[in-house]
C-alpha cells in the first residue's frame, strides 16, 4: 500500500505528503548512488555512482538513463551554480571542479596552504557565488570510492571558496567527518552533517546549524538534530524551511524547530536528495543501488 511509504510522527507532517503517492524507482544498478543535481533547463538529473567512477544522467522527458561522464574522478556530491554550471566534488582527484557550458572543466580548489585536500564530499553555492564544500577523508581511506592516500593537512575541514579571489579558506575546523551541507532558504544559516560515527566509536551522527555573517564567517554551530536511523548524509530544504534529509531508513523531514515530523520510507540506505521537476516538488532520492523519486505537495527552496 502506498501509505506504507510514509511514517507520520507529528501531525504537521500530514499536509506535507500525499499518502496515495508512492516512492518510484527510476533506475537501479549503482554501487553507491550519491550527489543528485537537477538541471531545470534541460529537465534532467545527474548523480554519482561513486565506486563505478561514473556520473549518470536521467532524462525526465524520456525516462531514460545514460552515462554523463566516465571516468569521473570518483565524484561524490554535485550542485548547480547560479549560471547553470555543474559543480562537483571529486574523491579521486581530491578537488572541486566546475563543468563549463562548453564541457571543459575548471578546477576550483585542490589544495589548501599548499597541501592537497582529502576528498571533497559535498558542495553548495551561495547567492554571492561563494562555493562551500566539506572535505572528509572517505575517498582516500581505500580504493573503493577513490584512491587510497594520506591526509595531507591532518584533519577534515569545511571550506569556502571566495567568489572574488578564488581563495580556498577554512570555514570551520571542528568536525570529525563533515559531510552534507545546505543553506536555509534565506541563507541566514548553514547546516552541516557530521558523520564521524562512521570512523570513531560514539562519534557524531548529527547535523549542526551555523549562523552566517554578512562577511561569510560562521558562528554558533550547535546540534540541530541527531540521526535516529543510521547516519545523516545529504539534505535539502523546502520553501518553508523544513529539512528533508537522508538517513538509514529513508528520508527524514525536520521542522525548522528541530522536530522530526515524519519519514519517507525507502527500501535502501539513502545517501542524498534534491528537489526537481517543473514545480520543484519532485524529491529525487539516491538510495545505495538506485535512484528514486516521489511527488510531494511541497516545493523545494530555490537554492543549490
């Protein structure tokens, strides 16, 4: 029954879903699906299949899937910048890149203070053009989703790329494994997941919330939510500031006050999500081996 695709934990979740809708599997055959990014102009979605070192592309008009790029530098997270260009985090090449409109690739960041990055994981672009990305070490811990290597700067930071100078600067340095990140709809807060529990006993499995200053500096950083099933990874916001985040049993929806409202149940561990479709009310879900989607009566915020 379609209603089994939802778990309503708070009455405020009821109007956010249609219980006669259901989760659709659009494609299967990945080893670890990640990083969905929606291109409205072309009505297509790209996402990463990290261990298979490829970026896949799903076409909304035809329902077909093809290879967008392979090899792809073991890309993980993607976003779309204000000019409609793809920004990608490449585990294998330890860098953040931008795909230009002519298909050429521009390197946005691959070092900090002369030392190689770890393996950039996920990225967002602010309205001022600054690029923010997390840099855990998952892509250098083994050859499974990157290339085994050493941590050159000895930690895992959150970075900001200055839109004017292109300089790569540390935005926050107190994470175990920074992971997914997204701005609130008004860009007043930046939320960042820490999946340190994947590497450290009793490590963090939460999302933190930072206040964003006019100069781009972060403050605060208190815990917004702790994951109740597996680990948080990637997430996005709807227009009312509710967070839709990946988790071990599907997609969890949080009210801006931090209350877990309900879940969209998915039969695989979810890594990341994004809103798309003509009205931005189609939630695309990367779940381990598959790409899923569901139509919702809410709209995604117009933020990468």
